C-alpha cells in the first residue's frame, strides 16, 4: 500500500497566529503543540511526519524540528530549501528523510518544483551532506523528464513529484487529463532510471482517487486537506479517512 506522510505545517501556522513572539520558556501554554499533533497523526496511521522549516521560520521553528525528531514514533521528513541556516539544522537533527524544495518569501505555500538545472551544484552538495549524516534526500520537482534526470545526477535516490498543477486543474477535464499524463510519464521515467517516487501538493480527499490510478507511488505527502478535515473530526479520524482511501 502507498505510504502516507502527513504534513503538519498548518498546525504550526495556527500556533504562530497567536504565539509568534512568545518565548517557548515563558510559562504560557502555547498551542497547538506540534508534537501532540504529530503523535495523533501517527495514531491515525501516518507512516511519516513532514515538517517544512522555512528560511523565514514563518510556521515551524528550529525547536519544533528537534522535538519532532526526538518524540515521534515513525520517521521525520524535513522539507527544506538549500539555505545555509536550514541545512545546519538538518545536519544537526539528521532526520530520516529530507526533501529539498524551492522557497519564495511571498508565497503562502511552496508553489513550484525546485529548478535542479539552475541550482545543480548547491543541490548536489546538499544531497551529499545529508547523506553523510544518514538522511535520505529527495528533491521536490515538477513532472519534467529533464529535472528528473538531473535529480539523479545530483545524487538523489528519491524524487517527489509536484502535483499542484493537477490539483489546480480540478473542474477542467481537459487539463486534468493533460496533467495526469505528465505525472504518469514522469513517474514511469523515474522508475525506469531507478528512482523512488513520492508525490505531493494540493492532494485532497476528492482528487486523490484519479491520481492513484496512474501508477505506483512510494509515498504521498499530504497536509492542508487533513488539517482542514481535522477541524471537524479530529486529526486521528482525518488521517484514518485518508489512509482508507490509499488502500
């Protein structure tokens, strides 16, 4: 069965809306607790926990990453840009996985795949550094065959295909089919050159089904829709419902 990585960034977004300037040692109860959310996601069936430590620390902060690594029972997948301050944390924490992503300071969430071609040396060096501390690096890329090939050349054994274009085309059947074909072609090519393939961005309870039909992904990383559903039914149930769809 395809594994489910649950991205808990938006639990930190809720926390930061009120407690961004509150020191962690202030004695004030700061909520939600991202570790508690992660443990509940695991109780619901999460196979890994994904957290994005952005360069501007807008939601997850350094302490969160250390606490998650220390306390979760599954595996930590750290999303990160190839930025020195974040790389330092990643090397100190040594998560099981790290996914290299692009960052734009104005974006609400990651809006596109990493341009491996334009950042090849930095990507290659980061993959190598992570490998030395036992972290398996993946690269978040658009479903582009050239970027896939370059990801392998940079030393990655895993890629994560950006599914945002597919998700954003929902309601337009022609675009849905076009984007599914791009994803399938990318998935098949990546498998043909020996890469493990994950996917994520914009996947929800509604659009998941058609994505699953194009081939065998290793893991899907899903966040916003699960956190949104959790407001109504709780995080454990929200994760259980997503796991059921992956069967």
